[in-house]
C-alpha cells in the first residue's frame, strides 16, 4: 500500500501541478480582494477533488463497459503521461497540461475563476483524470490499495489548497528560474512512472508471451 500511495502522490502532484496552479491563480485574481481569492481557492479545490475522485473510483467500470482492457489502458495512459512529462521537462510554450492563449484570455474575462480555469482544466485536467483511472486499475480491486491511491490524491489536494490560499505569496517567492527547475525535476519523475506503466501494460497484455 505504501508503495502505491507514494507513486500516487508523485503522479498526482506532477499532473495536477499545485505550484503552477497557485502562480496562475495569483495572476488571474490579481485585482480581487483577498477574501474573494480565498473563496476561489476553496471552491476550485473542492470541485477538482470531486472530479478526480469520480474518475478514480468509477473510471474502471466505465472502461469495462467500453470493452477496454486494463493492459490497453495502462499502455495508453502511460503514453499520455509521458507526453505530459516531456512538456514539463522541455517547458514547451504550447502543451497538453497548460492553458492555450485563447483559454487564458477567456479565463481572465470569467467571473467564476473557480470553475474555469482553476477546477478544470488546470487542477482536474486530462492528465490528472487519466492518472486517477490508471492508478485505480493498478489497485486490482484491492480496497486497501485503492485506499492508498485515494490518500495520495487527497494529500496532493490538501497541499494544493494550502498553496492556492497562499497564491500571492507563492507567486512572489517562486522566481521564474525556481519554477522551471522544479517543473523539470517533477517531469522527469513522471516520465519514469509513465514508462513503467507502458512496460506493465505490454507485459499484462500477453503480447510478449504470444510472440515468444
């Protein structure tokens, strides 16, 4: 359980991006009173947690209904996480886990920042949703292991809430260089996890056995 919990924490931390979210919240809510910023942080974290919990708990039954095997999803999910990891490592200006320019402009004009872009797609984005389903499948129906995944998720969301509540301070304290270094380190860790998921998916698919 401990191993899966640590993997879950690292994966969710990388795909949710609490520090990046805090910096973006500080930018989006620069003209808001502190009380309103707090409300946005609380609501965004709550909504994102509900979304990710739903995908983690009910994603696998949906896959079963669609006829998608666990091995296939592990391989596909690992590939998606790998692409996100590459975006983080090379800090590409346009990537799958960042807002596009039109999305950013729309976000600045939105009254309810908690729903868009904070809750989704910044916190509960495609990468984090995929990670939730992928980690739940690794639990193999074991309630204790699934509990470890949920603990990892809730721990990351707790850290996220803390950073969002301190968004202005985090933005001032984190220089651009420090943000980029941290993003690359976390991205490298996520890359290793994604490759392992691909290896496990191919192994469990039986393709290697059939080829042998």
